[in-house]
C-alpha cells in the first residue's frame, strides 16, 4: 500500500500518550513540550524504542536459559529429594493424567515467553528493514504480545503456592528453586520490552507516495 | 494555524489521524489503519464501573483475609492466604520473587481498585481536579502489573498437583479470588478513560476548546 497515510507526526500534531489530546507543534524546534491538558511530556515517538527493546530482548533471552534449566521447585520427602524444572513440571502433570493443565503450563511457561521474544525480534527487524508488508497483521501481533505476556508468570505462582501449602516436614515439603528468580526476570523484561517498543514505527516506514522520499 | 477540530483523534497504536464518528449507544469505533478499538460507547459506564469497583474492593479484601485452601497430609493441615504465599517464598530465601509476587497480586490490584474508585468519585462533578488525570495514569500502570487472573490459574494448577499427594480443601479465599478476576475484567471492559478526560481541569488553566 503506497497511499500516504496522514499520521500525527506528518501533520505536526502530537497526541498525548497519557490523555490522547492532540496538540499542534508551535515552531520548527524539536521538543514539542508538555500536554496542555494533563501536563505529560509530549513526544512524537517513544525515546529510542528500537535500541531499548533490543536491549531488553537480549537480557530476557539470557535469563531464559537458566529459567528453563534450573529447577523451579524441589519436592523433599523422607525417601527422596526431587528437583523439578519447568519442563519437568509439565511432564509430571501430563504423566499424572491432567494433560489439559500440562498444556496450559506448557503454553504459558514455554511457548508464550519464547514466542514473545521471537515476535518482538520479528517486529523490530521488519521495522528496521522499513517493511510495508502485513502491517495490520503486525499491529495485531503487537497487541496480542502485550496482552498475553503476564501469563508466563503462571509457573512462578504455582511454585509460590506449592511452597506455601506443602509444609509437612520431614514427611513432605516443597522449596523454591533458583529457576524461579530467572523466570520472573524473563517475564518482567519481556513486559518492559513490549512497552518500550513503539507500534507506530510499524506504520512510519511506508505510506509515502511512490518515488517520493 | 487553525485549531484542530474536536472530533479528530490520532490512533495511539499507529498515529493515523482520523475523524471520530458520532457513535450510537453500544457502538464501537475501530482505527481505519490498524484496527485498534478506539472507542466503546456504553451508556452509564461511569456508574456501572463504580458499582463494579466497589464490589471488586470487597472481593479483594475477602481474597486477602480468607485462606485460599487447606491441605491435609499425615494428620496435619496447612493453609495459606495470598500474602502467606509471598511470605513462604521470602522465608525460603527467594526474597526478590517474594516481593515481586506481593507487588503483582496484592499491591498492584489494590492500587488499581482504589485509584479507580477515586477517579470515578472525583469525576462525578466536573470539572474534576487535576490529580484525577494523574491517578488515571497510575491506574493504567497498576493494571499492567496486576496479575490476579494469572495467580488464580497458578493456584488451580498447584491445587491439582498437590491433590495427587495430599487432601485439598478449597477455602473462601479462592472463591473471592475468582470473583475478583471476573470483576477486574468487567471493570476494564466497562471503563472508558475518554469519558473522564473531558471532565478534568487542564494543567494550563485553559479549558476544552482552547486547543492549540
């Protein structure tokens, strides 16, 4: 699609990120100032969205490995000490016959964080290549990312309440593993990553008439 | 420069300038560019949100006071509240996670509900003071980190896991959590910040229409 889209940035109009009020930029100077209604600092686009989002994605990817390799909880009984990783927990739920819950945990703990990292990287790369293809789909992808990110906290809550409830020392007790901390870090970093990405960048690349810069 | 017409909006997701049509009650407006839901017009949404927020406050208090479930094993029982979960993590050495869990399932939802009630109460008599705008921003931020629904599912998963080892009895708390999840979802579906903003006093002392 090469039809020029009249965006706020092209028209010199800034929508306030807090209250949505449109303000017109007064002069040619760079800084648009503050919103006259709510006082929020105005900006045409978020500050350094591409660099910041990449940084957060890389940090989250680094935490993703220990989050999955280290145990999230350890079950101690008189006979045994069994550490469980995220995947181990999924396998155990499946083996116990609750395959629906196994699937839910698999989606929330493995597929959502991994999918979120890959999808954000895809959005960043397409924006950096100034792609104009599938912009509506990419916009929808971004909205889905923002909505589902929190669900990867699921396993942290499972560990928390298992630890709080299974306290029958020395017969049976559950203690948290160090994977929990890394896992929480992945979730928080990816939520921040989705927040620092500016979806308006998806639309900035195209839209100017053919042959025009 | 001519002032912008009041019905022109910029989509927050794609920055496309467009005219907001006059919507019938119950109507919705989507962005022409990216398809984002721009406006959901519901008659009486402020009153309905207020009722839901009061109910959510009660559910929240119950959910935090009552035990979530009781587990029996080898002649002993143990039970926990929401904060008890965070406390158990703290005592087991996972202090960072304990604090974050408490933030996500106790502090953030509490702020979300209290700020929402304050905004709704103050906006009943326009012009509302400036802090209403600030609180609205804070409500939004608390909502991002409020994870009651995720916690609910987490409790259910741990319940199923524990049930294969010990006897599990659900408590009042878990039902209150269920109600709270439903009420928070209903609040975010019925609340429309665009209905509040025109009622808020401007920081520069000018009113609506003084658009520059």
